[in-house]
C-alpha cells in the first residue's frame, strides 16, 4: 500500500506554508489553533513533508520526482526545449524558469518539514506511542536534509531556515555551504538514530535508517570525505536489508515496486490524482502516457556501454534503418537497451502494440538525438498522462555499492588490493550480464579502478539523475564546453547518423553553481547572486 495524503491535510499544510518560503506569511497561527492537536494531525503533517517530493499538479517543476532530468545537464543527454534546454546548452541566466522551480520546490519541502518539527512535540502521544513520535521526527529530519542537499548541490550557499518564519524574519541572507552541510549532518544524525532499518505493510514507503545513511554517503562524497563515505555506504551494504534484483530490468518493473534493491522511493497512485508526471515527461507520444520525450540520450552515453558480442545475431527488419546503425548499437552491455530506446530497438506502445523504433513511434522527431528513455517509463498499457502509477526510485543498492567502491578506492593508493572494492563493482557488473568480464583482485591501479568505477556508474545509473552530482565532483561538467551533441538523422526514408552536430553546448566554470533565481532576489534583496551571472 502506498502512503496517501488526505485532501484536508494537504489544504491545511498549504495554509501553514506559503508557496514562497522566503516571503512566508504568519499563517501558522491558524495552524496552531486548528491543526497540530492529535497524532492523526502529526501523521497528515509528515505525509505532507513527503508530498513535497512530487510535482505540484500538472506543473513540471524539477522536483525529486523529475530528478532524472538532471542528466540532461551533462554530456549524457539533452533536453527538448524551454528552461531545461537553456541549462543543458549553457545559455541560462537568473530568469530561467527551471532554476526558479528547483529553488521553490525544495524550499516547499523545507517549510513543511520545519512546520512539522516545530509542532510535533506539542502533540500528546500515548506512552506506548513514543517510538512512533520519535520515528516521525526522524522522517522529517531526513526529508529536510534531502531538500537541503538538493539546494546546496545545485546553488552552493543558500538560506538556512530551520524554523517557521514570520514576515520580519523572512529577508534572510545566504548561508555558507559548510554550515548548510553541518545542518544536514545534524538532521541525518537524528534520522539514523531514530529510524528503523526496514518497514512492512502500509509503512513500506517511509524513510529508513538505510535511506538516511545513503543520503549521508552522498553528502560526504559532495565534501570529498571519502573515508566517511566509505563507512556510511558499507553500513548500508552490511545491514543485509537490501539485495540486488536478479536482473537489471526487474529493478524498475512497475509490477515489482518496493523490491529488495530499493532503499527509498517516491510513491504514486493513479486515478486519485496522485500519479506521477515523469512518465509523461520521459516516454514517447506512442506510449500510453502520451509522453513528451524531454530527455534525449547522447551517443556519448551509448559509447560508455561495453561491446560484449562482436558478432551479434540480428535481422535488419526495416531497410530504412541503415546497417551501420544496427552495427553500432547491437552487441553492447544489455543495460543500454534497458536504459534507452534507440533505432532498431523495439518498444511496446499503447494498446500493447510492438513497435520498431523510430518508425513505429508517433512523434519520434521530438528527440534531437533520435533516442529516448526506456528506464522508468511504462511500456504497453498502464501509463496515464500526469497520473501514472509507477514509483520513482531515489536510492537503491547498486548506487550504494558503486559509491562505496569509489570512496574506498579514493582512500587507497598504488595497486588496489582491497577485495571489498572489487566485490562491490563486480556485484553490479555480474548482475548486468554474465558476459561482462569481472575484475580480479590486485589487477588494477587506483587510477584504473577509478576510471572503471566512473564508467560503471554511468552504465548503471544513467537517466536516474544521480550522475549530475558525480560529474560535478569529477569536474566532468566542463566536458560540455564546446560539446558537440551528435545524434541520428531520420526522415521517412532513412535513419542513419547525422553528418554534423545537432548543436554545440557550452560550459563556463561559474556554471558549477546555478544562479539564484531573479524572482527570489526581487523579493529578498539580501540574497546575493552567484559569481558569473548578471546582477
């Protein structure tokens, strides 16, 4: 069963938290008098904290529900148009709508968590429910840490707001990132010490100790605290709560939600207006969610997938798809075809119709590169525009294994002889395909191991959004400087490789941080702008 929020609870929480958190009105007086009275109110309040992970209605704000869109801002993929296209191309500024949406959606979550944490101790719980109260405080602390991680990862220094403000307190300055990270660690300590290792039944979607440790690992990697990150990741691995799914597509199968690999995900239910919008954003027009194909995978990404069969058996099914196209895509690591839909591949469209891509797909020209996303979308029937039922996985074990391998390797030098590093990366590779060669202990230098871990992370995690943080840490975002986006040339008669770049991206060092949204600075003149952007 998936966590649900009653309409009444949502309305109350919206009254308690203005959409623009840096200009919040003192509506908490209404809330104190009418809401924070019982454990049921506390339950509705914590669920509203979770709800901020999702898009608001049919808006396409870059919330955690659309975290996969972060890959568009690396050489892995590109975005179709609008604000995302500007960021992906390196032409964005403080007026960019997506920049504003990221800021607003994250602070929406912060405000709800602050509201909850400020009022939870006022609510009387029975003596035998003290553990429940402590757990809920841990959940809100974890979620606030998650929202602040998003903010500081993207913007750097941001206002640190840990309680409900009135108007006189709203014009806050930006807080140095080091202080933001310390506050995140404080929240995660609360979460780790109060959350259970696992749940069952209707509580299955709640944040767990493993989720808090996974987020702590990501924060430690952001700080390049590799020794700490290795310890946190190893605690998740050694908990024995999580296991890899037998096959890669099993992880994302809608019929296999909340599986053993999932550490934390966002829950969705269709037909009650609580479904997801990422299916609409990522799928094609021919799929049942009538998708918009906003993510366009790059040939740079395709090249990261190893060729494991030099002589694959295939039949050229459509003469319009040129032989060199089949030869290029076929025989690679099978995660390629479970991650993207490329020319010559099949997909199941609305009405459970098998279609050869691109010619069987309506609107294939939506993609600049001639490729679209398969991972996370609903193939066949079941998807609904803005209301699809599949969950969005935020944390999973394979990610933790690769973070551990990287963090542990960074603490070592010379030839890597630590078997736990090889075990971690080999566990991910062996699940992908028994044709992928495994690495033997002692066979790789530190530099070779780091290179292999980075490439393995791309193959495993592409289109999930978490590679953006890695690219920033690896100083790989600069690969977009002069990056020539290559793709396919497709019309009614032929599908082959484009003769020239579809577009050329640009990257400046100041793009490491996104600009502080102009509309926020107009409201709050105490917000300074990140260097490199117009004042």
